C-alpha cells in the first residue's frame, strides 16, 4: 500500500475492524483525543508502524488490533482500558517494554504472543487476571515486575525465558 501517514480528524469516534489491515507502508498515525474505539485487526500487518499514541479516551481496543506491527517499539496502554484482548499486540517483534496500568482487569490469551524483543513487563494491579498464554514466545523476557500475588501466573514464563520476578 502507498498510505504512509494518517491524521484522523476529531469528528471520528471509532476505527472500524480491518480498517488499515496490511497497510505495510503506514509508519505514522495520529489518533485524536476524541477517539473511543479501535476495532479488531484495524492495524494488523502494518509492518512499518513504529509508534502510536493511544489517547486516554479509548475505551476499547479490539482483538488483533496491532497484531503483526513488527516495527512498533513502544506503546502506552491508556488507563481508560480494562481489558487487553486476544492477539492485540501479538507478533510486535520490536516491542521491548510494556507497562500494564492498574485499570487492566484482564489480559486475554496470546495478547503479547511472540513479542520476541519484549524484555520487561510491569503490571501495576495485584488483581489483573492473566490468561495462560498471554506472553508465550516472549523469548527475550528478562524481568517481570508485579505484585507477589501474580507470581504463580508467570511460573512457566520464569522457567521458559529464565526471567526474574521483582515484587512491587
């Protein structure tokens, strides 16, 4: 695709499912602070998208929304979200750190699957529910920072990736 940069106008409240699927030339998108919904697979396969600022007005991000965004290096998850859907950030192979805000109650299965450069996860809430394979294939993982209550959720990762658990 030829689309390289997008500025979404403030009048737009939601990005539809599959809206920018496989826009491989897209490297920049500006989402207005009025946006509320990012649909499922909306940026799936945008391999050159290297940064995105998700406004705090976002209430929902659909499954696979940023899947296969292999150039995405960092992402700030807004506190307006309560759940990270299945495959939302899977295959984001350049993502190195992730901070899960206290507002997140659930991290779905495969949410961060095969984020091969992810080396640090920090989860602020002691009650976040974490699906079994949320972080599978995160082979560079070195540090998990979370409340002691969550250590059992990470046992297989601690062994698989030889990561260290640090208590908040």
